[in-house]
């Protein structure tokens, strides 16, 4: 294995600016100008070529993973690394780790594509992606990434130095990879009640909830010269109608003067710490379905309604069963996929540079 690593500071100096510039150009134009430098020309300006002197990071079966492939994946992610890094050394470390991750992802992609097209025992022919799927995705790409402008799209292909056939092949492989991932997820679809209960007992602290209220509110904005008594009269009309059987949601839609009026004054679940003391004290004295007296503030008058209540404490297992099941399914899926990828890596030919 050949390892052409460059010292952190030099790698940063060589890669930090050029890749940022490349990303900025991509963002500005969506599709590069036909006159823009091709990917091979741009490759010679960044530090990846120092790390991989022959322009190749790995060989998967017979397909090379090139510096250009890595740059295309990494360039949109560099600005985030730049924001997160506190200094050049940290940026360099994060950048090199990201390069390694992208190389592994590109290798796994090729192995998945190979596995998809491999003829299985008992099958007469290999699997294929319908041409219509590729056509539909190609149309979506031109609309989403190039505003439906075919000339921009063709300029992008020229700038990358690839043909329409090459691009269609990339789309086909994208569809294959998505399919292979989905098949792995489907294989993990059942979690036993015993595992759910075990996870709950071992992680009860994760299911502690603060005291909270599902808040609906009617707000009356104080008009010029309007007194507290006048505001209270307006609020009393609403409260009396609520006590007479009108739904608070309907009253909020009709009377409230706040931004949530169209949603029936719905402010969602609120914790005590989310609210001013003037609101939290009366609101958290309510039971489910109760309404406060008018709450007077300099800017107006408010009526608070507790549509539902959650009291502080560890949630019962039945309340979080679905949440735990999703967590365990995700864990099982990740573990299963990693085992599957390890098998593909063992059975495939991969050479790193």
C-alpha cells in the first residue's frame, strides 16, 4: 500500500483555498460555464494530488477511484469544515478524515453496484434498472439543479469532461445504491417487546420529561388609549363563550390578534422555562381543558388555554414504545449494513494507494 500523506500545514495551505474557490464557483453557477477549466486541470491545483501522486486513491475491481471523484464529493462540504475548525491544524485533521470517509464511501458504492449486477443462483439473468427510471431521474436533475435549462446542463457535462452516457450511468448507479440500502433496511423490520423493555429499563433517564402544556392562546392587542378594564371586557366575552361550550380553537380563530390565529391560537407544547413568569405561573396551575383568567400585559391581554398536560417525570413505557422501536431499528439497520458492507469488502478486490 502506498501512502503519500502530506504534513498537515502544507495540505491545508494547498487545499484550503483552491477547494473553497472551486465550491464557490459551483454554487454561483449551478452548472459551470463551458469555458470553465475541466476537472483534470483543477485537480493539479490542490493538495489531493500530493497525497495521491498518480491521481488515483484506490482501485475497486477494475475501476479507479480518482482524485477528481474525491474532489467532486468533498468540495460542497469544505465550507462547513472551515466554519467548524478553530485553526489550520484542526481543519487539516478534519479534512483528511473526511477524505478517508469519502474514499471508503466511493469504494462501498462500487462494491454495491457490483453486487447488484452479479448473477444470482437460480436466476436466468442479472437485474436491471428500467430505462424509464433513469429518464425520470435525469429530468428531475435538470429541473432541480439546472432550472430546466438544458444548455446549462450540457455545459456542466462538458466542464466535467463526461458524456451524456457517462452521466446516465452515474444516475443508474445512484438508483442501484439507493435500492441496495433500502433492501438492507427492509431486512430489519421487527423488534421484540423484550428488547424494547430492556432498552427502556437501561435508558430511563432519556425519557424524563419536564412539566409541559400544549398551549392555545387568544391575544388582544392594546389599542391607543385602551384601558385594562376595556381589555378585560373583551377577554371576558371570550371566556364566557368558552364556558358556555364553544371550542377554544374556534374562539381563537375568530377573536385572537396574534400570528397563530389561523391555527386556532396553537402554540404547541411549552415548558415552564420557555415562557415568561407572567404566563408560566397561571398556565401551569391549569389542568387539561382549563383556561386562565385574563393576563394583562403592557402590550395587551392574553387568555391561555391548556389543551393538554404532561407532568414532570419518566414517561411510561407505553408512551415511548414507538420511539424506542425506531431507535432500535436504526441501530439494527446500521449494524446489519456494516456487516453486509464488510462482507462485500472481503469478497471484492480493493487496492488502496
